[in-house]
């Protein structure tokens, strides 16, 4: 008798990164609005002098680019666990020179939380939901410690709907957004797997939060 898979959602692979690069707009409906809102949450007065921002799980660098464009004195560290993503971000943002730097990291690890410079802004888009409750608590505690005085944390992510009906509504909305995607059957299966099937982006509710450090 075949034993059930103890890990129904396999670890992210580099091939997954390319699929996400190709079909990211379908994973994240209204992505441009989300990016603009996150970058707008950074207080304008930060740009009166050079400041540091950390983009956790930066992917292709879209949010990092928005910050660099909006704040001419900003220096952004783009962190990601995928070398494919980091290569794409580094290539796309090469024009910003040393204002953008990439860091290969593991979101759950401790080392990066103690080696990067204090940040005036820490942002994250659609990444932290991959952690369990305890990992999130530890991460939030450590991110607070990484903020410079007066710094801020802004997160755009998904949360599980409060009811089964909420899950149905969220899933239907996501499927509707994806109805126009041109993809092979295999690619469609990959899209569903990367969105964690019944527990991922396609059945979750968007949430955005910001927290300043006094």
C-alpha cells in the first residue's frame, strides 16, 4: 500500500521560478496596484537622505524597482532563495548600479537577520504565508530588531478565508482572473501546484499591513 506523501507541497524548485516569471501576472491579479501601494506606504521623508530598504523574496525585482524609482536616495537589497529570480532581478535592475544588490537567502534561516545593515524600510510581497505560525512570530520579532529607529515594515500577503464559503469565493475569483492564460496542460498543473492547490494564492484573501517602529 502506497504511503501518503508527508509533504504535499514540494519545496520550490528553480524550474518553478521560471514558470512564475512567465505567469506571475496570473498568480497575482492586480499586481501593479499591489506594488504601487506597497511602495507608497514608505514615508516620503525617508528620501531626504540615503536610506536602506530590504525586499524579502524579491522575485524578479518588480517591487524593488518601484521603490528605486519612487525614492531616488534609496538603496535596496533584493533577497530571494531562487538563483533564477536573483539573476532576473539583477539583469532587470542593472541600470540602478550599486543602489540595488541581491542576496541569496533562506527566509527561515537566522544568518541574514544578523548580517544586513539596519533598514528604514522592510517590504515583502506574497512570501511570508509560506511560513508556519511559529516561524512567522520569530520572523516578525527579528524584522523589528532589524529596523532602524523610525523604520517601517510593510507586508502584502494572503490569509486563509474565515469560512469554507470564503474559500469558494476566493478560488472562483482567482480562476476568473486566470481564465485568459495561454498555457499547456502541464503548465496549468504547475500553476495550481505553485499556488498550493487548495491552500495557496488561489483560495486566499489579500491582506496588506504596515507597522512603523517608533
